[in-house]
C-alpha cells in the first residue's frame, strides 16, 4: 500500500543493508587493516632491535668472561687487549666495545666497566656492565 506521501512504503524489519551502511562498514574494516599492517611493520623493527641488543649484551658478556679468565688484560702493562671475535650473525651494525678498569683500593680487586655501542636499523643502542673482578696477580 502506498504511503501518504505517495512513495513506496518500507516494511518494518525488512532484511538487508543499505548502501551507506555497507560503505561505513568497509571504511571501518579498511582502518582496522591499515592499523594491523602498521603493527606488523613496527613489530619486525622491534625484533631486529632486540636481536641487536641481545648480541651486544653477549659481546659484553664475552669480554667480561675474557677478563675473568685473564685473556683480556685489565691494564696496558699486561699487554695489548685482544677482544673476543664478534658474535656470529651480528645485527648490531658498527658494534664497538670499550673496557675501563681501575683499582678499588683492595689488593687484587678491580672495578671494571665494559660498554658497547651499536646501530640497529639506524637507531643507536648502548649496553654497559659494571662489575668487580678479582685478579690477585695484578696491581695492589
């Protein structure tokens, strides 16, 4: 039955979506998908940065183990420093290590700091460990 204004009458509860409802739903879906792609891209970058930091930390640990074992000298008097070879598969571009040590006042006890700096996807990173090392054969 025609409506009072003369146009067709829409039944209540009619099934289906209008064109505008469909377009709004597609726009919302597109925004959600774009946000998901951004998360995936950032996730990959974060994983590479974490891997580079992990490798720099492993290199710092290797230097500290070398110092504890006596393979890496504490002072220039002990000879030239021979740092351990770089970690395989390094993602930390330009990984550089520094070792500083000084006597604590107790014979044979040294305070040692090992620092690493690197780049991961263009972002600078740093790792540092400061510890005490017992080397009774040196100093004091």
